[in-house]
């Protein structure tokens, strides 16, 4: 495996691959601190493409709190070992200066209206503009045929999917189901920031989401006017468990808009999404109401 730290090295790799036969290239964009969720994405990429590139870049544009950016774990040496063991062809880990040479301020930002403003976007203004901008840059630099993302960041995937469609980017994007710990907690680099006590409580987020999803699956005569009531009760459950929920929302899986009125929830393809603080760690998760 080769480690690429700047654009010239990436260009040189493209030239070499062109001479040898490029094949299908898959990209797994990450911010590093690789865990089993990332490794699952890499294994999917390895099975789907002749060449696999993993990017590691802690993107400052998508952090709304300076302290969150500062404490984000950087573990490049261990990440490189894991990537090598997973038969990754190239690890692209550019610096901030290489990605944003204009004093860290991109002269152009990519904005995906509506999807960037609701749910996560409502609580983290500008976050998704940073995501869309860096992913567009990575697509242009790596030129992948395929890019894989985890369903844990469901809204992020839907936003990237719409961005690719809207800008006619010739990269196919695919979502891989959320990878979880044995107790149900979604794998995340933030989990290691939890105290022992908070880690024991954290799986309750998934259990509450499962309960709401079950209500939706069985609501054959469910009135859409009752949705805020169900969401509110779920947030109360989270507070009782020790969380400070920002939102818990039932949305259409297709576009993250509110469920269709006049149609039983059990007949709709929905997703229940939540973001909640536990101590000083922000956890996000989601559960689909359809399992087929």
C-alpha cells in the first residue's frame, strides 16, 4: 500500500495506474481513527473494485465547534496498519494546506439546499456545506468509479446522493448498513470519548429508536398528527436514560421529508433519526422502519 500526502503524489499514482490498466476504483472517504464500521466499508469496496483508495482527512469545514475539531482522534499510524491489512491500494491523507491552499478558506463551497438545512443541518449550521465541499474535492482528486458511505450518517448519504445527481458527478455512491457493537451502539470514533458509565447507557439510544420504528411498522391506522406525540415521548425516554436529545424525528427515507399524510405509517418507507448528547459526547443514529 502506498501513502499519498499531496496532490502531485496522487497525480503520479493516476499516471501509473493508467499505464498498468486502471480498473475500477472505489473510494472510502474517512476522517481516520478507523474502526469496524470503516473496515466494513473497505471490505465492501475491495469486493466491488480492482483498486481501493481510502482518504483520511479531518475536515475543519464540517466542525461547528473548535473544541470538537481539536479533540478528534488522529491515529494515522494505526490507520495505515489496518488499511494495509485490508489490502487497500492507496491511503490519501492530505494536509489542510493541500486541501484548502487559500489560507484554509475554500474559494468555492458546494451547497445542497433543503437537505443541508434540516435535522443535523438545523443544529449544525454549515456542517453539510463542509461535507459537500470536501467530498466533491475528493471525487475530483481521486476520480473514483464508486464511493461507499455508512448508513449511520443517513442524512449525509442522502445529501451526497443528491449532490452527485444534481452535479452529474460520474461517481456511483452506495450506502452500507450501519455496523454496531454487540450491545447495539453504532460504531463511531466518538464512542471512545465516552466515560465507562456513559458507555453503559449509550445503547439505550438504539433501543428507543427501535421502539419508535416498531410503532411506525404497526400503525396501520396511525394519524400523522400523532407523530409529534410519539417523537416527544421518545425524547422523554432518552432524557430519563441520561441523554440530552437535540432531535428525534420520523422522516421519509427517500428524501427525509415528513411522512405522507393520509397514508398509514406502516405502508411508508420511513427512517427514525436522532442526535443526542451523552455527557459531552454527541451521538447520532437511525433505524429504518422497513427491513426488507
